[in-house]
């Protein structure tokens, strides 16, 4: 038995979660097409429960820097795609 990476429920290889799971998979695929990670809550789990203020600030600044780099890469890809498609 594994945990479904899209809806978070426990499932075995023969079980489907129906519409809820299909909706989560469709959302994950939309995120992937836009250049984001398929599952959105990956970054949020980096702050430990008893973190000090300086630890929280360090984690948030690292996340912001990572997001900025991702946005820049996405803009570059979009500009290249737009340039290639415009001809």
C-alpha cells in the first residue's frame, strides 16, 4: 500500500479514488505544463515545527530565491517559444 502522491490517500495498486483523485492528477499535470512542480506542497514542509525566527527567515529567503530562479527560467523558455512560434 502506497500513499497517492496527488491526493494524499493510502491506496493499493488496484484502487482508484474516483473523481477527487482524477481532479488532483489533472491539476498536477497543469502545474507541470506551466513549469511548476507537480505537487505544490513540497516546498512548504521545509520549516520545522519548533523553528526559531532566524531559521524561518532563512528558509523563506531560500524559497523566494528558488522561486525567482524558476520564474526567470520559465520566462526565458516562454520567450524562446514565442520567438520560435512567431516565425
